[in-house]
C-alpha cells in the first residue's frame, strides 16, 4: 500500500473569495503564497501615541497583497506578496479609540501570555515555564498589560505589576508583524532594508525578524524533521456564495473537510450558523456617523448603531515561533527502536527509527496517512489523500496511533463512542478548525543525528475568528489533553513535554518514551485587518 512520491505537477483547484470580497481581504486568508519560497517576518515596535500615518510610508515600499488572483498575463507581476497584522497593544498605539479596543475578542485583548491563557496553552503554571518553552521564557510578545487570573471585568487592562517579580521576563515588544514573501532571499532582504529605512523616521522600527522558508524541491513542503507539512486543510464554503471554486459558488460543505467561511473570516456564517463577530470603530474625525460607506471604505455595522464594521473581511491570527531539536528527535527514535528490539527480538524486526517517527506524526515522510496494513493511497492528483475517517477506516488506531500528532490535531469522527455518532462528532470537530499558514525558518540540518547549534524550526501561523474555540481548544483539549481518546497520562508526542506514547498494534501494543523536541521562543495573538480597515488605521 506504499503510495510513493507526491511529486506530481497536477494540482486540484483551490478555493477563492467572490470577486466583490477578494479585493477587500488580505491575500493571506486564501493563499499561503506557495509561489514564493522564501521571505521574512518583520516584527515591528510602534512608538508611543504614534497613530497610523506610518502606514502610508510602509505601503510606498511594500503594498499589502489582496486576495485577488494574480493576472498571469501581466508583464510586470509584483515580485513579492505581503501581509500585515497587529497586536492589541499595537492597535492601542495606533490611537484606536477605547470603545474600539474594547470590542475585540477577549483572547486577543488579553494576549497569549495572560496567566489563564498560559495555563490552557500548556506554556506555564504559576511561576514555572514549561519545558516546552525556551529557557527564561519567550523572547518576544505584545507585552499586553497583564490581567489577574480569573478576573471577569473587561476594563482590567490598567492593572499592572512588576513582571519580573511574578517571574515573567520582559520580552521584546511586538506591535505589528509584516510578512514579506519572495522568490529569492536577496529580494526579501532588500525590501526589509527599505522598510526599515522608511519606517524609522515615522517612529516605527523593526525589533525582531524571522525567516519564512518553504522548501519544496520535490513538490512537497517539509518541516525540519523531514515530514510533509501543511496537509489536510479545511475547505471553506458559504451559503451566500462568498466562496468560489472554479468560479462556481461553494454553498454546501465538502463531506469531510467542509467548514463555514465564518470560521476564518469575520462577518460570515460560522459553525454555529451565526455571523462571526468582530470589532467596531466610530467614524473618523469630522465624519458623519453611519454614512455608507465611510471615508475609509468601512460599512456601518448591522447591529452596533453608529459604528463601522472594522472586523468585516478580517480575522485573528496566531503566531508561535517553535524551535525544533532535530538531532534530539531522531536520537529519541533510535533509542526507542533499539529498546523495543531488545525487549522483543522475535516480533520487532519491523520497528525502526523511521517506523516510530511515522507513528509519532501519524503519516509517512511524504504525507500519506498510516492505516492498517500500510499507507493510504494518493488521491487522483497523486497527492496525500485527506478525505478519510478514523472511525470507519482505523477505529482502534492500529494504523495511525490514537495519540499521534495527526490524529490529535484533527480527530475527525475518531472520538465517536459508536458508529451511529460518527457524523455528529465529525461535525463537532470541524467547529474547531484553523487555517494554517506557517513557514519554517533556519537552514536544513546536514546530519539529522548531529547537533550543529543552528536555530531552526517552524513559525506556526494560523487564522481563525474565535481564538478560544479554535486554536486554544485544539491546543488544550486535543493536543495536550492527557486523557485524549482512551489514553491515560499521554499528550501530543511531537509538541508536548517528555512522556509516554502508546502505539497500538495487533495483537500487541507498544510504549515509547518521547522527549521534548519543540520549544516556544515567542508568540502572540494578532488581528489581520481587511484592506478598508488598514486604510482606516492609516487615517488615524
């Protein structure tokens, strides 16, 4: 059942936004910019009380890419793509009014490193950082004013205390991130230099940067452990026709991967059949309230009378910079394989380091899902097939282990207690999906068994309209849940701390001890605004 390589030039059609919505939306929402294999994420610090005038200086150098498909017949195609997003503290420094700042979702207002959120993300408990966080704590964040744990008042953001006394470091303050995607490193470096020169006189400076790499020489994008990445993405649809495929509106869900557009774009129906809520803003100075559209192109909010819909066609973005210890990963696989063969010399000839690594991930190196007897066959395009169901094809996890990273990240119908509830559990699982837009950083390791001191990993990026119900739920309830499925005291073997992993086999089951392979270096919650919302910010 070995599926072979994914190196196939044929590709399935990808979804797009309707022509009236695409020009208003940042391209990152619908496009990972795979045509550009390198780039830079530039993390920006905005000066006190800065306002938005600097955005004009930025866009004179780098224009933010809309979700409009590029005109392939054009002679002078832009040699880059770009996206721009803000933290809560960044929007505060943009002089966004207090009423507007208070209208953003609670997770975004609090930031990733508020104490309650740290606990549910598995990053910190009390005064102790988890082993899955870099020593000393993250090196960058939005430095959102900390709200006491379990407080229930929205206006608690003036509460402050000495972060060092509480054991929190004071990392680099990030107020916005500009992501530039290019075909060559030199182009990205040149644009970054020009951006820095243009923004410095405006009181905005680049305080941190990270690479955006996509290595796909054989047609497969791989992360540093060597496995295909970015697979099994949700397929949005919209009952009102906001999503198209081959220029035809997609109004009904695809059976397994179909997810309402409102899970990824504010202002559209989400999984609860409600319009995904977003922030609102008052009119600009001198502007008559409620004019349609406003001077920046924003439309009046349908429910918040006198305010404009600042969230429409925008979304929330999660970024987590994750360093990968490649040599430790493969050393752990070597050690466990040797230990199993020593304990069970008769029945373990097939247990190799690669066999174990596949079961930690849940796929083979080329991305094909493990299943009883081998691997799933490729789809009609020669690519890894993502249209599978665990309850139907592998209920006991004898192919793809119950606790593997793939199975935890999207369990599909696999958590259903009985066959007749499979469809219900699949629908429930799809209410927690995210759109992944991550890229790796750092050069490929020369020898995956020899540490070389080079920092490498993944800049995890995902889009969702409800951070708590989507990203945080996946992290807390699926990935780091020690009682996930029928397991006990086991968490995700790839991103979790050191611990045990059970691998189901017939008639035996095996256990291995995995180490800590991935550490959080920095991260934050961002808001990715629409193009009209960016124009509004520039006019503040």
